[in-house]
């Protein structure tokens, strides 16, 4: 039995199509990532799967239970960590945790083994008000509260947004530990670099899944040769690259521009020469391996083209 199934789910907010014929199947014990920018539909999907919102059409199950008919049973089985910190800021760390344990008719002591590695990091501050915690500490408290009733599935909606890089790394280490406990996890994130930390991912844009695969398979499926280009005047360089007849696509990636060519036989030296003729200096063009973000941009462009046909 699949931990989560989604069949032809649609959801619309007035003129905005938040989810458009979404289909998904998540295996037990997976860390499954929903990767996409803000406004792509990630939170809407999570709210439907955690029974907080009804879809306009389609069906979904969690642990084999229907999200509409069996919503009470599902709420006992899942843990949900929303994107915004939603715990009681005027309660202490310990009071928040005991409150959530009580709601699910359990105790901190009964399931302490699940949260031990996480909670020990914030236990020295257990008498501090939750509203006074740092971003990383709030994240750990929210995860502890989501786990205290020993859920079989954990929904984490953009859990690392707004926290520092060290806390992000620590958080993913916690998720690896939880996977060993047999907990299925769905994690949404706008950070493409977190995709490689998931077993499988779905790339989402404008309410549609572009692809569902392992991160390695998605990268392997990148179409064409990918080049990185640098120069002295990067903004103008991007503009000029997009006017080159040989350039198929070009996007800014940090301190480089990534591009694909219409003709893969077009050499890096030819491209550099073309740019130098237009006054660019210190131009360097070199082949690179595609990342998940490169794949997202390519699939996104192809999907936009189909939508416009």
C-alpha cells in the first residue's frame, strides 16, 4: 500500500489555478520532495493531504484513508509542520510540547526516543517562551511537536525557509535519522539544492508537476550540452547571450550564466569569440554538469511552450 496517493487533484482560488490535474504516489519510508518556487502549489497540496482543505475535484488517500471521508483518522496519523511558525509563542518550549502531547493523548516520556536527538538541542531553553527562540530553534521545536504523537507520515512545508545554512544542514540530518524510524516524509522546499537529499522528487510549477523521479534520474535526463559563461559585465553578457542565434536558452545562476545551444557542435571558443566581437572582456565558456535547478529551468521552459500552444 502506498503511503500517499493523489489522483487528478484540482484546486482553484478564484482566477488562480493552484493545482492542475496533480497525480502522485509516495512509497512507505520515502523522503519525498516537492520542489518548486513560491506560489507553485506546494502548500495547497499539503493542506489537502492533511485534511485542512478540500480539493475541487479528484481524490487522495493518506495511509490508505480517504482525505475527505476519513479526515479524523488521518489527523491522528500524520504530523504537520506548516511553513509559518504556528506554535503558541506565549508558552514556553516545554509547555508547547506537553500541550501537543496532551492533544494526542500521549506524553513526552512515551515517545521521547523519537524526538530525543532534536529536543536535546533545545532542552536547555525549555523554560524560554517560544516566541523568543531563534529561527533554527523554532524549527526544532515545531518538528518535535509534529513528532510527539509518533505519526506514520510527516508533512514538512518549507521547513528550512528563513533559517541559517548550519540549521538547514542539521535539519536534514534529523530527517535522515527519522527515516530510520520508518516514518514517511513529504518535504516541500523552494531550494533546489535540497532535492539531492530526497529519495524522489516532484518538480512543480504553476500547479503542475513537471516530472517525478529520483534526483539522479532527473539530472541524467537533461537534454543537450550545458555551458557556463562568465565575463566582466555579467548583466550585459546575459542580454547579449539571449540574442545569439546559436543559444537555445540562457539563465543567470549565481556568478555564472548557464546556457544550452541549438547546435551542440558550436564550440566554446566560437561562443567566446562571438562575445568578444561585441566588446565583452575576460570571457570564459566551459562545459558543466547539469543540476536539478538546470533541469527545472529546462522543463519549465518546455512546459510554458506547450501551455501556449
